[in-house]
C-alpha cells in the first residue's frame, strides 16, 4: 500500500490507484485516470482564469520582468480549458526597463507531475523595436495536436546565456486539454505520455 499526494511517484510505482476524500473512496481505476481525476477536481473545476500578474513593487527592481502571463485560444481570448486539437497560446507582457543585449525569453511546458515536456526560447532583441511604453507583448503558439490530453502549466524565464537569470516564474498559467476529440477515451488505461507525434508509417517491403 502506497499513499501519497506526489503524482510523479504514484505514476511510477502504481498501475492502479484509488482516490480518497475524508476517508471515503471516490474512485478506483488505472493510475493515469485517477491522477487526471484528482487534478481536475483539485485545481481546475472552478477556475476561469489562470493569469499571472507580477507585483507592481517589482517593476522598478529588475531590468526585465514578466508582468503578465496567461493562456488563450486562437482568437486571443483568455482560456484555461481546451479540446484536443485546439491551438493553445501563451500570452506574455514583459516590462523592459533596460533593453539587455543577449537576453532571451525561455518557456518550458510542465506536465501534471511537473516534469518538463518541452522548452523553447527566442532572443528578445528581435522584438525591442516593438516596445510600447517600455512593454513587449508576445505570444507563443503551441502547434495543434502535439500535446496529449491532460493538465499542464508553464515555467518562464528571462535569462542571459552563461549569465544571470533576470526573472524566473515557475508553475504558472495552469490549463487542461480535454480528451473528447482524441482516441484516449477508446483506449482505457493507456498512458500516451504528454506529446503526440504524427509519425510516418510504411510497410518495410515498400520502403526503397
């Protein structure tokens, strides 16, 4: 018997699990299904906004900082619940008190167990000419149908490679991808991981 709130440990050690509340059993199922149920009940069922907003007191203390971060749909509307196949965008506002050369913005997608799924980055100097009132407004779009159904969040950083970390925010902008448009409901208990790749398949006899 293993009892824990640490999702990564449960996922590694248990093939089936039970969900308890106040000593009563709410559900018994494959571990992935129980983890998804636990997260949806505890984090997102009543959440309509996941916006990160920095303290105004921090604005003058850093040369660069994230002032706002949130997820949105393809129209740019703030959103936390998505269907599989939706385009998911991370919107960010960055205060630029001094345009530092070599500074990069990096984003990591975190899984429900807080493991890093993927990361991407871009050089900020690409956007310095777009400054409005010392603020950059950027959007990072995740290609559709690359992230499996589940619950996720982001870690974001403003850094100088081989130099200091200027601003780091972890585990923010939580969102969920529902499995209603995916094969997962038909394959009960199968853990597809976090990334979906459309690979090319061939009969080996036809490969030249």
